[in-house]
C-alpha cells in the first residue's frame, strides 16, 4: 500500500469512526452491544464486537506504527459503516435499534451530530 492510499484510508476511517476509544470501550461493555451482530461458528463474540475492540486499539496506535493489516481493517470498517448507514435506520426509535447498536460496535454512533 502506498502512502497516498494510507492517507486516504486513514482520513476515511477517522471520519467514519465518530466514537472515541473510551466511548467505544464503554459501549462494548454493555449488554446491548453484545446483543447484536453475526457470530462465526464456534465463537461467542460477534464479528462487530471483535472489530470494535480492534478499532479501540487502532485509535490508540500512533499513525506511524500502523501496519498494512491495520489499514486493511480500517478499510473494512469504513466499508461496513458506509453500507450499513446507507440502509437507514428504523423510522421509530432508531436510538434503541439493533441497526444503531450494530453501527456502534463498529465505532460509529449515527445519533451523534
């Protein structure tokens, strides 16, 4: 991955992920966070919840120390957030919806301004 791609990926990631590491950690500790998402066979933690933990680590890593694997995960996060956000949330009570909870596991709170 060249420097231009890294810069674009980092910028897209920091724009899409609108929760701080502390906010995301608090969220991941809730029952609501653990109540949503797809779980791979043989695992107890959802894919989104695993991603949330990795996002916390990524946000706490110095940009100069990020690896190509880190950037690949950042692209995956941005893609998920854009696809899921485009679906739009439920018309009633989006704040307490599985749609919002799933996005929050990926570091994006659609309720934030």
